[in-house]
DNA sequence: GCTATTGTTCGAATATTATCGAACTATAAA
DNA sequence: TTTATAGTTCGATAATATTCGAACAATAGC
C-alpha cells in the first residue's frame, strides 16, 4: 500500500496553493474534481502520459489541494474542500466561480 | 513618458493572476499596496535590486493586478481592485484575508 | 546643460518546472 | 503464477523564471 504525503491544514501555504492552481492542466483537474466529487488519475488525463499526470497530481497533493486514497489498483482523488476553506476562506470558491 | 501595458479586464487571465500571486515577493507587494493604497517601486523594494523589483512589477502589471502611472521620475503603483473584483469576484479578498 | 533620482531594459547565470519515455511497484483477477 | 491494470519514480531534455549588474531613459532641479 502506497503512502501519500498530505500536509496538515496548518502546513498549507497560500503561495503553494496559488502556484499549483496557476497551471492550466492542474486547474482543469481541480475544476473536474469540484464538479464530479472524485476521480481516478486516468479519468482526468485528457490523453496525456501517465507520468505527466502523476506529476500534476503530486503537486496538487503536496500543497494540500487534493487528497488521494488507494482503491484497488487505482487512486481516487478528491478536493480537500473543507481544509482549503478553513485555511483560506473563499479562495477555492472564487477560483471555481471564475469562467472556464 | 513611458507607456505601460495594462490589459483590459476581458484579457485578465485567472492562471496568470494566480501565478503572479504565487511568488512571495509579489504577494508581499500586493499586500502592501492593499494596505497603503499606492506606492512607488522604491518604497517596496525591501533592499532588493531595482532590476529585480522592476521585473516583479512588470509581472503584476501585465497580468492585470497592478496599475502603474508616471509621477515625475517615479512610478506610482496601485491595485486594480475593481477590475480584479469584476473579473474574479472574491479572489483578491480571499488572498488578502489569508494570514501573513 | 549638468546632475541626481527613479525605474526600465538588456544580457547572462542560475534555478525551477514541465514533459514524457522507460522501468518499476502494487493490486486484482484469471 | 501469470497477466493486466493503474500509477509512481527515474532520468533526460526543453522551456520558463528569477536574480542581479550594467547600461540606458526620463524627469526634476540647479
């Protein structure tokens, strides 16, 4: 069983979150997770190589935006909405409300 | 008289704004402008070289966060609060509300 | 015109990041 | 045990950014 690093709320850094969200691929991952609740990596790859997606999911995970759990051979991802709202109230909502 | 590029509201991109704000130097510039209303470049340099600051102000300007106007030999900078609020309601407020 | 002040631009060095193939790991199922 | 599936990790390359000194530009004041 693989272990992932998920920072506690107190370690979530605004700069890291903003940086993670500033990439178009990652932003679109976050938007889809917001719409669909949760998803595997493969479901969101949009034809990109697995290693690229793995990189982006790692960035999202290590800055505290996404929580990944094992589910058989696949990894299920979901937004850490409550944690993000607690750390930076209104930030995720503002980002998700923006067009596109 | 120097001319600066300031994108119209419709050209302000979420990704660019998030990226600009993800840098600690630029974020601290934005925080100070939010507190003090406006400031020259020199007033916010914190001991850094002028060329470095000029770079950061350019990033902030070209993504639509800051408006720069000439004022004698100095350049006065202010946040484009209304424009940002119009493009991404609540985003700037959420960023500024975050600790530090 | 000369000088000081403010900031920009240029250029180069350094650092960081994104991308992606290949090899690897872990689980499930036959 | 063998095979398939889902992601991760590694390593290399290319693209982007940051940093900062030096040269330059624009304005103000003498």
